[in-house]
C-alpha cells in the first residue's frame, strides 16, 4: 500500500493560474500585512493524475489586496498508481512525503506566477515565503472514487 511505495514516477502536465487579482482599494502599505495560505488536492482516477491547488491572499488591515491561486496537475506513472490504489475500497492512498513534494512544487510555481504578474509594480515586493509543507501535511492523502455501477438501460 501507500507506505510501501518506494518512489513515484510522475510528470508535471499542466500549470494553471486559477485566480489572480490586485485589489488596490484594500491596500494600505502602512497597515499590518498578513498572508493567508490554503491548499487543496484532487485526483482523477481515469487519467491517473493528482492536482494540487494553492491559494495565497495578502491582506492589509484585514482587507485583501493581492491574491493568487494556482494549480499544478501531475500525471502519475501506471505502476506507481497501481501500488497506491486499493481496488477493494476504490481509493488512492498517496504517501504524505510525495504529497508534500507535489505541494512544494506547486508553492514554488505559485511564487513564480506571482512574481511574473506583479513585476514592475509596487506589489512585487510581496513574495511568497518559504513554506515548510511538511508542517501542513501530516498524513497520507486518501482519495475516494465512486464505483461505477452498471445499470440496466431504461425500457
């Protein structure tokens, strides 16, 4: 199962900027600046890929002024997918170390997108800090898939 997987062959197949916004009304360069971070994950059983979505919102005095959400989609090699997939439960159990690696790649990609989108503006000084995703991801990721039920066609 997942804990026995030694290495996972994968490739980055897609990068997407899901959201990007500069909200000038929310910006106060003398205000208290905070960064809110969130991550979510998804998997596609048919295409054998895992997607990682990262979202970052900079706010000033509790008003958002800069936001970026990006995703990276990773294709998982068939043999690695098979090692992590439980046919009986129809679930994919992905080791936390591998999920953390994918998350780290997505955070770095988000950092680059943010830089490119803000280059030449006063907002370029707001960079995503180094994030230790192993402090966020504490356990293996489990993805459950619906079993396709065969139904009789309507009469």
